[in-house]
C-alpha cells in the first residue's frame, strides 16, 4: 500500500507523496483551494493534482477545509479529548474519488463555561508535531492554543490575531496613519512589551497605534510592526496562564521569530519550532497508518 | 453677547443657539462633516448653517474634528490634567470665519508606561456632564473612559469597541455566519457575561461567535448581538479596575441600555446616563462663558 497526503485548505492545496518509510518523496502545490471550488469539482482537481501518483492500492488522506460543510464532504468535528486513533476512526470515507480517499475530521472543544471552539487542519499538524505533553501553539489567521496530555488533545482556544491584524491594518482608522509594512523590530517589541505589561490586556492599547502617531511619538512607518507587536503580545498575555515551559510552535519561520520575541518577553524561552508544512505531512502520514 | 455652539464631527455637524441663560433655543443639523470638507469650504458651510443667528457680538464655539489636523484649523491637543479654564484658554481663535470663532482643543494623555491617548470632542461632553469626580464613559466607535478628580480631567483610555464591532460584523469570518442585526437581549447578555467571566479577557472568546454557530449552539440571527455583548463586556472587563460606583455614561439611549446591562453584570449599578447631545451643548456653553 502507498500513501498520499493532501493538506487542502481554503485557498490552496498541497499534496505529499510518501515513501514506504514516511519520507516525503514528492510534493505538489495547487491554488485550487476548497473555498474556490464547487462540490462536483473536487474529484477532478484531486485527480489532476495527483496524476501519476495513484496506484490500485494507494490511499489518500485529506485534511483541512476540504472537510468543512462548504467543502467536498463534511467530516463532522470530533469532540476533544481526541487522540490519533480516534481521528483515524472518525475519518470520512469518500466514495466519489479517484482513489481510496479519507477526510480527517476537525476537532471541537467546549470550555467549562460552554464556550465553543473548532479547528480543521490544525489537528493534523498537532499530531505531526509529535503530541508531546504541554502547550502547542499554531499562530495564524485564527491562532490555536492546544493542550496535549497523555497523547491526547484535551482542549484548545482560538485567538483571531492574524485576522484582527489584517482588519486593523487595512480597514480601520489605525491603518490610515500607517505607512508601509517594512518590519521594525523595535516597534514590534515595544508593542508586545506594552501588551504584556498592561494588566487590562491589549484592548485599551490598540488606539495608541493612532494616538502615538498623532502626538509624534511613533513613526507612521512603524505602525504596522507596532500593531503586530500589540496583537501578538496581547495573544501571549491572554494565554499566559495556559503557557508553561515546553511550548511547541507550529508555523513558518517568520511568524515563529515574532512569536518567540513575544514569548521570551513573557518569560517563555523553552520553545520548539516545528515547520507547519513538515507537521502536516507527518500528521497525514501518521493518520494514514492508523486507518482501518 | 450671544453664544452659538457647534459640535462639528467627521460626518456631520450640529449647531446650538443659546439663550442668555444657556438654554438651547434653536438647533440645526447638517451632513457637512469635517471629514467631507476641504479647508476653504469651512467658512461658507458655517455661515450657511448659522444663517440668521449671527449678530455683531455673537461668539461661536466649535468642538470636534473641525480642530483636527485634517479639519479647518488644527487646535493642538492639550495635555491632561486639564480643566475648563485651561480648555478655554487654549481655544484657537479662528480669523477666516463669519463671526468670532473659537475651536476647543482636544485632549492628550499618557499613562505611566508612555502609552498615548487623544480625544477630540469628548472633552466638551465631559465638561457638559458636570465634571463630577469619578469615571466618565463615552461609548462609541472609540470609547473613552475618563477619570475626573477635583474638577479636572486627569487622564483617559480608549477602547475601539464600536470600530471593532463593525469590522468583525461586516468584514470578518465571524460576520459570514451572522444573519441580520435584530437585537437579541439574551445573546447580548450571554456574550457580556462570558467576557466578564473569562480571566483571559475577551480575545479568546471572539471566535466562539463562529464556532458556536458551526456546532449549533448559537443561532445565526443571534451572532450580531452576541458579538456586541462580547465586545462591550470585554470593554467593561478591561476597564473594571478603573470603575468605581458613581459612573457617568454619556451616549444615546440605545447604547446606554447596552452598557448598563454589561456594567450591572460587573456589579456597577450606580450609573448616571447623560444624553450625548445635551452634554455637548452644555459643554459648549460652559467653555463659551470662560473665553477671554
């Protein structure tokens, strides 16, 4: 049996062809994300993307928004706590596919107050990161902070840091005074430090990205980085109580560098960075090996 | 001497003609806000708006964005602490005007960490509310929480609650699942309560306005009110330490009702509501009486 894994997100898909030992022997990218396709287009897009990779015994494991309600077929959220065997058992068998296809479900969680959370795609990255006990952080549009205990994902929170940054940078009154997006490390650190220092959190600080410019104490060129620092610092401040040492960060190198600055300011220095694409490939391989 | 006051904001202006005792004897509204005008259009707009009101000895007091850098003439921010006499003394005399015109400066503040804040227009409302010791809250696009001690505004914070609501409702992934904006009191209260209860603040809760819909535990019709509750509750939660009893709320009746729900959930029930238009008129009158 051979295995192919596909990370099929909203805006693009990435396919991994695995060797018998789990090594990625080929990789293909496509811009045909799940949000851009009608339901009946998925089989052909998958066949095109995997052309030449499929044999009679090939299994294809799909993760991400492909399994959302508006995707190809809905793979309902599996409630936490969840472990790899549970995810594999809940994987949705797809019939109208060019191979033996399975869609990994997303995860849902509720905290003690009943507040709901969902993730889709990140569960596969968490599995691929090794599932060591502690906090696993997946920064992004909707950052996830997951708790892992005894090989299970026991719960998680979401902070909309990336989306808030985009909204405030591009659509708000703060953004009107910003000039450019050139990274400014000092401005980022100032924002993160202020967010971590403020006992009331980051909300009463956001407007300073405008007020400090109006009063001449922040350069318009520094607004974007300052705002990024405020929001990432605010995310770390809000989740600080969930943050022990031994934190795993799953993302690209640029985001990892920013989060490591904010985490270090919060006293968290034992941070392992796992590349997001590596994590999803390893997670797809792991789930593929557990499918019945 | 007769007095006219003008609240000239970004999107509209409102003029008040005062009787000799400070009573408003006439009022005019215009959609010709400061953000919609070129600098050389201000004199004519003012003359048109005040037609028939001006006598040789009439003084006109202007407050709001008319005094911003991008307004008619910049009336630089006066640093806190500030009192009515200081605001009147710093009012900018305007020469190219159809009457004896003065623009009230905005206020600036810096907290102990150096975080900047500015307001423009709200200082006049705070004066008009009576300047009693305590916390004065002006909910809105950029809510202001001001501290008044001994007849002076000693400092203030800004929380971008109104703008965040608009961005999240209209431009974010949360808004995609929202259906309509019909007020839903139970959803508002649920959001406010959750924001006040969460020790990590409101940031980790915003995404629940999507997740709870996906899991069937929140109706799409309730998302707008739930989000409003989260944000107003989050604002009150962040400012709770600045909140004693004896709080004054300056805004319209609809916003006042929402904030009173959130404040009551936080245990603040001694709330005096002052109508925003009444407050600005009284503030303009008060500053007018102090002009040299």
